[in-house]
């Protein structure tokens, strides 16, 4: 995302969300907090947003406008960690930082998991799933839901759409994905579930929302994820849009399809957090 910093700040403010820089402390790796003004902080949804960028680029700053659009729609807050990037910091650095951010919310801020939703785009979508798998294996409380936009779930790069959509995808060719994977993988097996959640045991994960484009090279990372999650008994909502670019949700100001995706995401988040809170509340 090559916008000047002043333009990115303006776009974030235009959503109505406040932006606070939060330095690294304890388990929190540093990053930003976006919040809708005047919310009830004991009841509003809390998003842990893991940004995309192929594990090699982007930051909380590049994703302010997208995260701010979500915060405005759900009338909540979002924590966007500045996780370490490859190639200087290959796997498991990003996942370790995501784990730290999650425990920071649970332990230091005492966020109720029933109000917490993990959200991510592209590589951040894969990181959302890896974090959920790691949390489940560790016996940690799980969030209310998972949301992924154009998730990158297969660093072994076996999806047919990597080649089928190379000439249609507005952002990447299949070979670009294969090269980027090597930077994050280092010496790690590309089929390891915590780098490629597509190959993980998805049983017991929270409800999952997956949005992707029919024309992007990562289409089959999303479609196969949804199929395998359903087979594992996970509640899944998969929606595919035609003729839109990878992570088109960035362009809500100009693309109706982006606004439709964000509206569907809002409904999903509010539904899942209200269900989880209601399930945990005593019957009177």
C-alpha cells in the first residue's frame, strides 16, 4: 500500500474511528488500537486484526482504513499488532507475536473471549487460523469467531487457482505466491499446519467466515479451507465475489462489493458475539 502517511491517517479518521499507537509492552508486540467513540467497553465486540502482506510487508498503518471501516460497522474496537516480518523473521516469529497479542487481550486487558473475534486478510487470514489452532492445542479460551478475507492457507502452493487465475488476478501471479512463501517458511515444512492451516486438524474451531474472489490466485486456498472446515464440523460461511481483486474490502469507498462484504462481516460478527454471550449468560 503506497499511500503517503498523511493520506493513510486521513482515511482512518474518515471512518470515525480513533487511532491510538500502543508501544510494545509485556506480551503485546506493539501496534495500534482503533476504537469507535463512546462504546460500552464491557459489551462491544473486540477484534484482533492480523494484517496481510505475504508475511513480508505491510503494517498496522497500511491497514488503518480497512480496520477503521470494520470498527465503524461493528461499533467496537480493534487491536492490530505489529508482528515481525520475514525474511529477517521467518516462521514462527509472526505466530509468536500473534500469540502474545492474544494473551495480552485475555490476561492483561481481561477481554471476554465471548466478545473477541480474530480477523485477518491474505497472510493475516492464514495467521488467524494458525493462531486459532495454536490456542486450541494450548487449551486457551477460544474467540467467538474467525473472519478471513482472501486467506492464504496453503504455503505448499498446491491450489489449481494459482495457475488458472494468474492472468485474471489483479494483484498476483501464482509464481509470486510461491516465491513469497519461501521467505516465511525458511526451513519449515510447507505442509506444517501452523504455516499452512489448510492441512491442520480444524475440529473444534469457532464459527468461520471466508470471503474471496473467484478471480484471485488464492481462490482455492479459501474454497478448500471452507470445505475442510465443514468436514471437520466447523460452522462455515463462504462467500465468493466475481470480478473483484484480492482483499477488495480495502476499497469500500468506491466498490459496492466491498461494502457488501463488510456488511456481511458486520452481521456475522454481531451474530456470533451475541450468540456466545447469550450462551454463557445464566438463564433467569
